[in-house]
């Protein structure tokens, strides 16, 4: 668990009550988040999903890159510029694939 300031509520009932779902349909709206960035909200049968419009859906920037895949691609280019090999461990490979949204095999 994490602490929430007393003036802030994590209760989503207001959002859910004011934005009813339709069985079998997904409703989508674009909002501006508290951070000033655009986000997509999806109203689904069981609740609400919120995703960033650009970059990763969770808004994370691993190593200040759009994804772990981009991070490793940049490192590989730097290594190639120095005529060095760049290798990923199996864990790094899977992490880069998973964060990119691509299927890797």
C-alpha cells in the first residue's frame, strides 16, 4: 500500500458513475492529465483504463528512452561506432522485447 494525502481520493466511483459503460462496447475519450500531457481513457465493462497518448502506455521512460528496446538500440549503435560488440543477456533481450510491444522469438 502507499500513502495518499487526505484531500485526495483514490475512489473511482465518481468517474464510473458519470461515465456509464455499454455492454460489449469500449468508450474512449482524450483528457489532459494533471501533468499537462494528453491521455486516453477507455471505459470498459469492468472499469477504466488510462494510457499515455505518446510513448509507453504507462508513461515510463527507461534510461530516458521511449522503451528498453530503443535504449539497447542506441547502445548497440554506440558500440558499433567504436567497433565493439554489443550483446544482451537473455533477461535484457526479453525485457526489451516486452517493453516494445513487439513479438520477439
